[in-house]
C-alpha cells in the first residue's frame, strides 16, 4: 500500500453507532462493514485530505503507547475499505 496516497471514501456511505457496534453502510446498497472503535476513528480521518501516512502519524501522536501497532492497523482497515469498494487511494 502506498502510504503517500490520499484516502477517499465513496459518497453516501454512513457510519452508525448502535448498542456499542459500529457499522459503515450505504443506505441503498447492500454493502456494510463492521468496525471497532479504532476502525471508526480511522474512518473519520479518511476525509480525502489526508494520506495513509498522515493518518498513521495522527493516531501515533494520540496513542504513543500503541505506536508500533498503529501503522499495521491503519493499513489493514484501509485495505478492508478498499476491498469492500467503500474507499480508494488516489
């Protein structure tokens, strides 16, 4: 994964929190992805103005004790969004 590319999410996908579960879904398509709290935070940072590397840096500053794990988690969640055709790298 090229960490210098911007992360864009497809339009009309929504993030909803219900009873401790986080779901990303499209209101008219049958696409849905379940995320944990970390995934939801990454989703919120994927606003089309940040690269993968910038998202990793932001989370590393917020959670310095998890710095070694953050890069892998960010790449994994972004890869999942790309695989589900919800996000793309540009």
